[in-house]
C-alpha cells in the first residue's frame, strides 16, 4: 500500500520531538472518562485488570498502552473519549503489574505479549454482543497489537476488522539502543520498583543487588525481562518479539503512524518496504509528533492521533 501523506502539524510552541513527547505526557489532563474495572483471571491463574467505558455500542475498541503505562494515561483516556463520542465502546486493558497492584506470578509483561491481548479480545467478545472490534496501540502496545495481527492471522477473531497504532518500536533491538539515558532512567526507576515488589513475593527468585538506573535497556532486558519471560537473553527477546517481521502477514486494514522526529525510533522502525508490499498495511510518517505526542492544539486538548484513529477505523483510509 502506498505511503500515506500526513496532515499532522504540531503547534509552533512544541518545536521538536522531545518537547512534543514530554509536554503531553506530563501536562495533559483528560476529563469526562469514567471506567468500570473488571478483573480477568488468566489461564495461568494470574489476573489482568481491564477498564471499560461503554456507550451501548455493537462496536468495541481494545486499547493497549505503552511501556510502564496504564489505562489512565492521558493518551489512552483521550482516545477513549474520542471513541465514545463517536459511539464506540472502549476497553483499555492494563498489562500484568500495570494496574496499580502487583500481579501474582513472577512474570509480568513484555513487549511481545500478544497472548495476553488475544485473551483480552476473546474475553470481550464473550462478554458483549460485539459485531466489530478495533485494535488501538501506543508504543509497546502498538508492537503487541501488530505482532498479534501478523504472527498467526488465521487465529485472529473475525470480528477484528481494523487497527490503528502509533509510535511503534517495531524493531525492538534498535529502539532499545536508541532511547536516551534520560528516558531510560525514568522507565528503569518504575521497573525497579516493581522488581522490588516481586522480590518480596519471590525472595529467592530475583537478585537486585547490582540493579542500576544507569543501565541501558539491553542490559536490563538481558538481566530481567528475558529470563523472567522465557527468553534466552535480550537478543532472543528482541528477535522473537519485534513486530516488524510479522507486518507482511497482517490481513486486516492497519494504520501505523510513526513520527519522523520520534526520539525512540530508528530508521528500521519505518517499514516502507513492508507497507508497499502489503495492501492491508497503511504507513504514515508525519515530520512531527514526537513519541505518543501528536498534539495539534495542546491548549484546547486537540490531538491528531485521536482524530486520525477515528477516521481510519470508522470511515476508512
């Protein structure tokens, strides 16, 4: 599918990718969204907390958040609000350990956990009389969504009709190396706190004696993410979990929007060749937007990602 032109224009006062990333993350507030939480018991006797926002629709959007995010992040709530206003129910699920309470198992979540997304989608279909399901993912959630759609297309429920994802590190290895120390330390602080909780639950299973906020992501993933989730090492984790390898297999119309000035993404996260070969994959690469930013009028809470997702999912390309 040809590369789509982008209409996104960041406001002049958000003048680079870092500012376009940080300002919405720290200062955006979304009002008018009320969740009803449901705890889902997983097949391995763990739990996932999912937040519903219903408007009595026959269509549902399942939203997947970014690394160390949750259903209350402004980019999730803003999208939920936009969907509800267009008559679509929303289900924003929190990854294991991301709902404000440690999950029960030693494992938590990782960027290739498409099995959990499949579980959430099928639960939602069993719970509601939905004719149409849309997938929306941001950053890590975008990678999970793309991997889910492409790794075994025949197993994706027929009700899943379209998907829209933003700021996706489809090549996990290159993105893990790209993220600056400033962003990495923020994530590692949160991840370290969760590991401390797991250490209390499983005192003999974790060694945190040399944990450092100055690690790179490959160092962290090699030490913790990979072994806790059944991977040999970080290299194996990145190789098996990156969604880029599955893009050619996607069989539902899917929009991928990655900003050219995204500070988390490398050149390999812009899959021009894959989009050209797959008629179901639509790639849009605006010059600006940052990482999970896409503000167009920050002061009036106008975001391109929300308008673009709604248009693609409900109206077409």
